[in-house]
C-alpha cells in the first residue's frame, strides 16, 4: 500500500474502496454467469454465442483482477468469501436456468447494462480526484460497452435466424 498513492485520493478513500469492492463482486458473478452460460446455452447460432460468452468471461475475470489490485493499493481488502458477493453486488446474478439462447443473451445484456451504469457512476465519483482509479474504470467501462454491443448484435442475429425458419 502506497501512502502517497492513497493520499491523492483524499478523504473518501474508504468510500472508493467500498464501491470498488461492490464492483469486484459484480465482476466475479458476471464471470460465472458468462462461463456457465457458455456451457449450457442451446439454440440457433450457438457456436458464435459460446465463443462470445467465453471471451466475455475471460474479460470479466480480468476486470476483477484490475479491481483487486486497486483495492489493495488503496489499503483495502477485496471481498474474500464468495457467499458475500451476493450481499454486496450491484448487478446481481441471473442463473441460466433457461438455457435458450435468447434468454441467456437477454440476461447478459441486462448485466452489462447494469455494469455500464455502475462504472459510469464510479467514474463520476473519481473524476478529478483519483486519476488512477478513474483510468482503470474507464478501461473496464469501455469493455462493458463493447460487451453490450456484442451481445445485442448476437441477439439480433438469432432473431433473424429464428424468423427465417
């Protein structure tokens, strides 16, 4: 933990750590939602969806890594118990109990839209106060926006395929 690195954040470092921990919980749940969804999904264009879900899972895990590093840099401790992810999450978790491709895509789009709102809010809190956290959040937000776009494009493709049958 770097003292000057923490000092530049100012007096709200504990608030920032708490908010980052909530986002960290979101990322672990998103990782699992993508990963398990990629294993159970069924329907038209399945292979393309599996590929995208697998890629997104990897990127969500990377987001958790970025957040963990920043939480520790700010003197905090990442949430250490997976059962606590449910207590602190912003976005929740939608189990892919219905493996139909449309449902899986809709669940993940909903998750990405929540993530976009979460990171946008966090960026507003850190702008001009904590450039390191802000840049990490900007990186993550950029990928979340891309994820939403990717998933919506896949959903459109699936809907076109289903209309032609």
